């Protein structure tokens, strides 16, 4: 288990005697992609609510999983291929198998978690920024927020090591929107600085946190009113606290990164676990955040 906790922007996690391992951020990558896209909105190069070229949905709908797109996670053959340690299919093959360009509902009329939607976001960033995805993310988000040791994984070997083990044998190409790897402390620092307003204007940060409520409590997880904003999981937990961040899971591990604000106090925590239990990892994040707020 790896944990990094910030209180009012300062680390309160005891320093490790060893260098932090780079771990897969899984779907926390979506938060970084959303932030990157929103910097292009900030710079006047994208519009949140304009219909995208040759599409019937908007950037806002992509970022909030409201575009009507399906997800390749619903394909049994996808799970079988990952379990067999196969090479990732080319994106065009994945889309053909999924019939991925066919909308499952009218944009804005429903909600369905879609990695395909964020693949479109990644492609849009590259086209508008006229840069590779890695360079666009670095220039627009990582460098301005002082994040230096984060990159996109492209090889299986980048997802192994003393902490992660050597048996994962997972092709990061299966994450079609890209898979960031970095330390837990850099994940916590990035989210804390992003939500503290160090990248986006107050108005745009408010837009990023505009949330679609997705129902009531989730069994085994800490959410009382779960919701999804623009690249952010956002909702309330017991005690009236509200968290914003993202949980992500992949073969062999879970990463969860969340921030909470109470008055003038803030707490942010990132946890990575090689036990695949989303609810348990989120519960640990909640515990760390509560303690940080109580002992500030």
C-alpha cells in the first residue's frame, strides 16, 4: 500500500526511506486529460459546448460521460485478451468490435461511463494542440503545476518492478486514452494544485466541478450521493463531506486520488494498492482525509 496525504497543500505523510515507485494512475489519467482539455478551453482553442467536428456531441458531454458512447469494457473478448496477456488491439479494431461509433443514447440524455469517450478527448487534444498527447499534457498541465516525474506508459516493462511485481505482463495499449504512470505523491500534489485553482480560472474550475448526480449510496463504497463532473468523480460521503478526484483500477491494482475542502481547510490523499478492492481503497482515502482535517 502506498499513501500520500496533503493538508492545506503540505505533505503530512512520513517520508519513505526508498525512492517512490512509479505506479499506474489508471483512470486518474482521465482527470489529467480533462484538465488538459480545459486549458485549451481557457486559451480559446476549444469550446465546451460546441458540437465537435463530424460528431453530434460536445466536449462537455465527453468529459462527463454523457456523449452516448459505449465502452470496450463491455466486450467479453476484451477481458479474455487482457487475461491472456495479449497485445492490445489497434484502436480501429477495438472500435469495429464494439461498434463504437454507434451512439447508445442521444448525447446529453443519459450517462454511461466510457473509456472510448476519453480516447476521443485524447485525440482532440492532440489535434487542437498540434502536439503528441504526452507533450500536450506536459506543456498544458504537468509543467505549470510543478509535476516532473509523470509520463505515459508505452511498454509492459514500465508496469513492473519491485513494488508492482514482474508478473503483471500487461500491455498499456489496452488503455486507449493513454495510461499515466507516476508516484502517489505526485498524484496527490497534482490534484491538490489543480483544485486549488493553480491552473484554471475560478469560472472554469467551477465548470470542471459541475456534477451529474448518479443516484444513491453504493454498496461497499463510501459514496452517499455519487456523481460525475468533468473528468472527476465527485460526490458526498457520510458526515456531509464532499470529495472530488478519481478512482481507477486495472489488472492487479487500484489507484484513488481525492481532495476535500471544509471552510479554509483542505486535505488531499492518493492511495495505490495491489489489492483490487475499490471500496477498500476509497475507504482508506476517506480515513486519511478525515484525519488530516481533524488534526490540521
